C-alpha cells in the first residue's frame, strides 16, 4: 500500500499532497503503538502467571511440615528458594524482660520492634500494609547477610497476641520496589498468618 500511495504521489507532482499518504502514515504509527501495547500485555500476563505459580508452590511448602520446628526450617530450606530470595525471616515480639534471640528463620525481638522495622527511621508510621523498598539499616541485623532490597509483610496474629513480621531480602536491588504490585505477596502473607496462628494455638 505504501508503494502504491508513493507512486500516486509521484504522478501528482511535488506541489500536490495526497491526504491518503498522510493518513496511511498515521495508521502505521497507530498500529505500531497497538502492537507494542499488545506485546506488553502478553508479557505482563506471562509474568503474572509465573508469579502466581511460584507463590502457590511456596504456600504448599508451608502446609507440609508436621511440627512448628519443621515449619520454621522449611522457610529457609524450601520457601526462600522457591520465592528466589536470599533471606526469609519471621520476626516475633517478646515481653520487654525477655532476651532477644535469633534462631535461624525465627527472630525474637523486644516489644515495639515490628513497628520500628517497618518505619525504618521515619517519624510518620507506615501503617500495617506491605512495604517494598531498598534494604534498610534497621533490618540489617534481621537479615543476617547483605541484601539490597526487601519486602516487609506485617502479620496480625489476633487479639491478645503481639504483632509479627515476615521479612524477605534479596541481593537484587530491583527485586522489591514501591512501584510493584503486592497482590501475590498479600495472599502469601494471609496464608502464612493462618498457618502460623494454627501452630501457635497448638
């Protein structure tokens, strides 16, 4: 079509403009934009599908252990590799007079520590929503190794229980950032919360 229009314009001469040629250029540009958008949508759909399958595998791993010790162990041995993160830690608060402890994936800290970790030095509270950000100095001791980005998933364990926090760390600086969606992480956090409450009740 481009060749036909170009031939027609050549017949008309330089002083005559064929509107059809200009319309074809506009249509080509619009088609290019539509194709680019279509490719982006397909790519995003594949990424979402892959992410969903990954989280489902991680959830199934949470349900397999037969005791609480096995549940904690599977965080490091199974769940963290599935989620492709370097660290996966469960932070739980203890009374002020209790000694802090770090036993692998379980980190016990004084009351108020969850809020401080989430705030990361900010004066204004961050609330109880999922936080995706570059690694903070406040969480360095929790990770126990060098990470460059992190995800903080607050866990409400119900009335009478102190808040808990699930902390993921990655050496990839772009793995967790505020611009990313949190739907899959929120689903994972909800399942993790229910499983954890089940072990605490037992």
